[in-house]
């Protein structure tokens, strides 16, 4: 027989801190879970940034996405009522600063499209793009970061990777295997580039699985001392998680022409006869490294009339014939290797207009020759040029 409680019983239970209000069922629909998850992401943003998400063309695209989401939650009664008990910051009732949405502002789907995320349905009101709790957990493991105090050492690497992505020298592809997580590799997780700067000794978990402690640097200037399996989970759970491939020039050229090989062009190395003070003082070091599909001698005719040749005659130092290779990717690869010593000078064209020529580098010829040999044998992706020692060095060392 069910026991009935008196007023005295209720008072005693209240003293013990027992909530006498009837409990609502803890079971929520998938839609409700998505709405709450999306609201919690906005709350975390406000906690971290100290302000509401704003609409700005210069702002982070995720901030714009959160701003759109918050306004949609405010506009829909059922969403607002669902999230109201969780609204510790006054985001829904207007006590916090409003975030007006311009009429021409991108909606969730358009923002996601800019992020490269495919949208199967335009049902923005259902917040279908909110991550699941498992995805959020994996992302939070990655998000547990500190400021990277020596980020100035890594920032040029991220800038270089972006240039190589823009030129097609690198590509992104879905993450697949834990074995891909190695020192020196780049990934995209949580919308940010991540660089594995260090990898500790490999260990075995209680389940007999391999793991290792990593130092992961992110392109926003933060870092995380995380386990390899944590990064693996985050990449697997993030639908937009990607591995950034190592730079490659495509099918590498060989020293001898084979039956089915297709001629692609020529690498040429030039030395300038310019009387520009910087060039004259470093004539044995200043070289132009270019790639052409035309006859090189024909290409350098009239060099003294062209800004690309410093408005001066040039000496042809060396040529290397290419077969079965993308000229543009190879050129980008060479410029990546020697980008730190690109010659920074300004000259005037025939009309007196200032021009900054490209493809000129302050590097000894023997290093250029070694770089070409390493392109041939496919090992060049492991090397960078060290100006202090004037040699190619293993970037993983």
C-alpha cells in the first residue's frame, strides 16, 4: 500500500533538501538533445570570450554561426522554453546584450557551406548540425589547451602549410588511421590546423592498444599536451576532421626519358648581371629558380628589358629537364624550400614604376643542385633550407 506523506513529513523532507516537485521524465527527443547541445555551445563561447557571439565579416565563422543560432533559439517559443532552465547567462530573455541579425546575414547552412560541410537538409530550426555528445567530448579533449609561449617558432609553419594548400602542393583528406599521427604531421580538427610538434615514447594501454603523449600546436596560438588516442578520437568524431598531406610535387622526374614519359618543362637556374648593390655584393649567392615549358634560351632573351630578370642580362647556370610532373606544383615546392631566403629588393621597370621581382633567392648553387636531386629521389619533403648553415636540413631532426 502506497504511503501518503503528511505536512510534517514534507517539512522534514524539505529540511533534508529533498525536492518534492514531481520529476519530469529525463528522456528527451533527438531534436531536443540537438537544441540543448547547440545552446550549450553558445554558452561555452560566452564563457570563454566574455561577450555574446557577434555578426562580423571579419569575425570567426563559428562566432557568426553561434550568433545566428542564438537568434533562432530566441525566436522559437519551444526552443526558448526548452533551454530556459539552463540559461544562467540571460541569453534568451534579453537581459544579455541582443545580437541583431542583418537581413542579408548568412544562415546556418550558408555558414556551414563556407566551412566545407555538406548540408543534407535546410531545416535550420532543428539545429541539425549540432555535434553529438560524443563529438563534443572528443572536441573538449582537444579544446583543453594552454597558450603556446613559443608560438613564433610555429607560426611560419602554419603560414607555409596554408600557402602549399592554396597552390595545391598539399591536400586535405579524411583522417583514417592512428598510424598517421606522427611528429611533423598536420591535421584539421575542430576547424583549426593542428601540428604534432612532439611525440613521446609509445606505450600500451590496459586494453593492449598503443598510445603516446603528444605536444600538439594549434594555429590560434594554443597547445595541448594530449594523448595520441585523444587526438585520434577527436579526428574520428569530427566530420570535418582532416589529415593535411605532406608536400609532394606529383610523379617525380627521372634522369632518363622512358618510352611513355611526357615532357613537362625545364627547371632553370640563373645568375644576374645586375648592378643593383645587393645583387652585386652577393652575385655568387643570388639565383633565380624558375620552371618553364618553353626553350630556356628563348625565355631569357631580352632579359635586360624584363623586371622578372631584374632589368639586366643573366647567366644560365643550370637546367633540369622535367617529365611527368606538374610544373606549378614543383615550382611551389622549390619556393617553399627556399622561401626563407627569398630576395627582397625593389627595382624600376622601363617606365620608372617600382616592382618587386619574385623567384630570386639568396642561396648557393650547390644547395639548389642538391634540392633537385632530392626532388628526383623523393626525399625533398623531409628537408628545409637552413640559412645559418647554408645547407638543407632534416626538418624532423
